[in-house]
């Protein structure tokens, strides 16, 4: 089973706490420097999370990503910059865990709430899930669910803890980190509202 097929099964059951996409492509300036070809392979209704935090051409790339997302009917989340998200007409904002903990968020949260847009937060622990819920986030990207190159040396959460943490969380939890079709099948039923990956997950 591919990750896209696994996400379709999540879509069929629709997680009660998540109104966003069940399949999310996460951009990365090292592992996926040009996300446009991968976006072309996403099914309508899937999502794109634009990171590329340190890319010098982030603004230009963001405009290209937003234009393609509109054409392909993809949900667009922008990481870390609500003003850029607003300029692009994005569907929501994603906050890195550190920014969610320490950032000055009132303008960003006000923009999101006025427009009823999506807010996701990166989480790497059970306590971070609690902070994301208190912030009013719609979802948490919980990682690393499994061993992954992007978190080399980090202890993966694993399916058992992922299930326990997800069920105790007060928001929808999306699995990120080493997630492929086989890994998705290892997650306890009902624990993941969505599946996220950087690249190569449609094969």
C-alpha cells in the first residue's frame, strides 16, 4: 500500500477532529528543493506544507507553489510566516514547535480566526501536544513517528507511543517522520488524522 492509498482510507473514515487534508506533502530545501513535480502527483484535496525556511528564493518559490496549489485544488499551509501566508491566500499556517512555544502569535492567531483557516503545529513530545491544543491548533504534526533521515539519531516515537499520545491529545494528530505505506499500516487504528511526508511517498 502506498502512502497515498493509506491516506485515502483515512479520508473515507474522516477523522472527527480534522477538517484538513489526510495526505500532506512537506517541502524541504535539502531533500525536496523543488516541490513542484511532487505536487503534480498529489490528488486533488491533498495538502502542501511549504517550509523551505532558509531558502533565499522562498518568496518566489512560495508564489509558484501557491499558483500550482490553486490549479491542482490542493490545500496550502505556510510554515512560520503568517504574513506570507496571507499574501498567498493560503488555507492556513504551520508553526514550528519553538515558535509555538515562544513566538508573538496574537496577529497570526487573529488572522487565522477571522478567516476560519487551519493552524497546525510541529510537536515532538506529549507535552508539546498539550501546548498545541491550548494554543487552539487544529492539528499537530507529531514526529518522528518512525526512524527517518531528517531526524538522524533521534529516537522514533513508534506506533505504540504514537497511539497512546494521539488518543490522549485534544486535537487531531498527523504522523510525520519515516511514514510510508508500510509504516502507516503499523499505526494503531484511529490514531492518525493524516499522514505527512517529504517526498517519494507516492510510489
